[in-house]
C-alpha cells in the first residue's frame, strides 16, 4: 500500500511538472501555430483574389483584342474606300452614287 501512495505522489508531481512545462513553453508553440495558420489563410485569400483578378483581366484583354481587330478592319475598309474614291473609278457594290442635280 505504501508503494501505491509513493507512485501516486510521483505521478502527481510529474503531472504538475509536465503541465507547468506545457504552459510555460508549449503555449508559444501553439501561438506560433495559430499565427502560421492565420497567415496561411490570409495568403490563400490573397491567392483567390489574385486568381479572380487574373480571370477578369483576361476577359478584358479578350474584349480589347476583339475591339482592336474590329478597328483594324474598319481602318482597312476606310483605306480601301479612300483609294477607290481617290482613283476616280469606283466599281462594284461599293460604288458611290452622287445625287442627280435638281432641275
């Protein structure tokens, strides 16, 4: 029976020491772990925001490319018409009709 009391005393003492060590030194690790998790969550959120921004900018880039192509076609058509008008011999479906003089 004495050995049970001795073992209980040693166990309680060991438990107290382990609890003290955990509170004194283990708390720092938990705090670092929480901070690291918060930083990870913030980094993931920034990553999601950047991905959304990339998608939006890609969409805008596609729209601008289409707009540029459209403007290039318009300029090409304008140049083509100006050359025909400048040569004085329009022909084909793009013939420019001059209104008949009023009498």
